[in-house]
């Protein structure tokens, strides 16, 4: 289904980004892996792009070994364990992105252009 395709791309993006610690590689890997599935389901590729950002870029500061988190620790001088829970936008997005996918909000179809 459309919902399961979007949810699978979110999960794959988060897993791949945490595993590779590289958002650029994640974008190419997930984009190539899911573009056919999105096309087959009639979901606009803008939703795929947003999904990659939702669980790719937004997750970076929450993964302690990711270069983004390491940079924040080194630059701010604050331990990861002390700052991760203050990443309110990233933490909220981890729940909001799948909820919007399940509800079909902001997931336009290619054929109609509608949000549902």
C-alpha cells in the first residue's frame, strides 16, 4: 500500500543513515531503492525526498557516532547524553512523520495531485 511504502522508506532511511553515518550515501541508496516502488504506487517523489529528510537528516544529531553528533559534541562541548533529549524537533519528527504517512496527510498522488 502507499502507507506501507512510505513507512518502509522511513525505516530504511533511518537504518541506513545510522549504519553508514553518511546522509549523502543514504539519500542515493534509499532514493534509488524506493523510486520504482513510489512510482508503482503513484506516490509523488517529493514524498520520497521528504521521507529521506525526515528520517535521514533529522536523525543525524540523535545517533551518537554520526559525524553530525560528533561535530555538535566537539563544537558545543556538551556530551551527547546531555543534549540529545533537547533535540525536540528531531524527536517530534520521529513520531510525526510516520503518523502523517499513516493518515495520508501531505502524501499527494501523482495522478490526482491531491493530498489524500
